[in-house]
């Protein structure tokens, strides 16, 4: 008995030593990271997401790959982020639509399904038309929409998305029905602007930043920005009120988040990495050159931002009759 006990004790001791002195778990990350973008290639979310991924890759020393998962007015991509294994190897660009989609009945997803990592961008909406459009100011466009409700069509995102809300809110503030200009759902600003340039729709209410390429190519013109002041990057574009529109402002924001349940140490590592990206000269130059607005918030700030935005957009969506 005594010998058996000593043998058993020796086995336990050896196992303990092996656990203590054995190889430590490799530091995160030890393999490629996937960044899911819920909107189409070529739009603002895709552009900023790819730049973040590029600089993260340099910082972390592992491949950081961007995957566009479009569909369902942003639901498909946001669901893919929320449903991923919470191990830090799948994160995504969670956009303002997460504070809106569940209010209009598109999904049950909300900010509560994510681990906040960083807030990095906010951009006001604009009002863009085809370069050959007869409209040179928002006042004239709204006057025609009021006289002929339903004749004009606009786009920029999915049904009930931020750019849809930008249009609906503008119409309501102008004393019109929220559907006086019909909405054509799209998988982001890029395809909407392509449709606008081709003459398929009358207006796009996405951000001025996303209009920039076609504006500089002479295919679209931006009549106004839905902001209290003109944008530093676009000083010649008037505010909505300056262009004959109502006193209405709204903006889209973009964040980095992981699925709910991300370990605290991995969340902290990712947040620190994205903060390095945000503060890098490469990222600052990229954002400035394209006119993207920069705003920083770490995990705690973003958690509060998510909660506040969700409540605020719920109130607005109910006010314009889009909430269910």
C-alpha cells in the first residue's frame, strides 16, 4: 500500500511539474484575423475597414484579412460578426445601423450582441444628385417632392438604414411625409452612387465622403451636408439650411467590435492595437485625404455610445414612422 501511494504521489507531482514548466500558451494572435465588413466594396465602411486591417497587420505581425458580407440591409454581415467564435480571430466593422435595424424589424440583433473595441469615425449625411440634374439646391428638390410626392427616388443603404433615416428625417422636418421621396434599398453607398451616376435614381443621401470620387469625376454634385457647420474637407458644400433645407442633422458612425463574450485580455489587446492604428500618421493622412471624420472612443466609451445611440435612434425612428 505504501509503495502504491508513493508511486501515485510521484505521478501527480510529475504532472504538476509538467503543467508548471511546460510550454506556455502562445500569445494572441498566433494566426490570421478576419475583419468582416457588412457593406459592399468601394464604400466608406469598406475603405476605412481595409486601412485599419492593413495597419493592424503591420502592428500584430499576422495577416488581417477583410471579408465583405453584404445583404439584408447590413443584417448578414452584422450577424456574421455576432455569430463568430469569441476568440479574437473574427472581428468586424459594426456600423450605426446596429442601433436601427432591430427597431424596424429587420433583425433581433442589437449592440448587446457585441464586445466593443473602438469607435473611430463619424460622417454627416449629404444630399447628392446626378451632375445633369436640374436641381442646384435642396430647396428646389424638396419643393418638387412636395408637389409630386412619390415621383422621385433616393438610395444609399438598406431600408431603415442611416442614410434612409437621413432622408426621412429631412422630409419630416420640412413638413412632408417621410415617404414623399421613395427609398430604393441598396447594399451600401457605392452601388447607390453608381445608380445615381447612371441616372437610375434622383438622389443619394449618403455621406459627402462617399460621394467624393464621383463628385471629382464630374458625375454627381453634392447640394448640401446635413451638419450644423460646413465640413473642413468640403468647405464649398453648404449646410442643409444654407441650401434651403430644414434644420436637420444626422451622421453615420463606424466602430470595431467582436462577438459577445470576447475575453477581456483579447479585447484589451485589440483596443490597444486599433488605438495605435488611429494615432498613426498613415491612418490620419488616409482619413484626412478622403474627408472622413475622426473620433476616438475605447471599449468603455464605445459601450456607452452604443447604448445612447440605440435609445436615440429608436426615438427618431418612431417619430418618423419607421419603427415597428
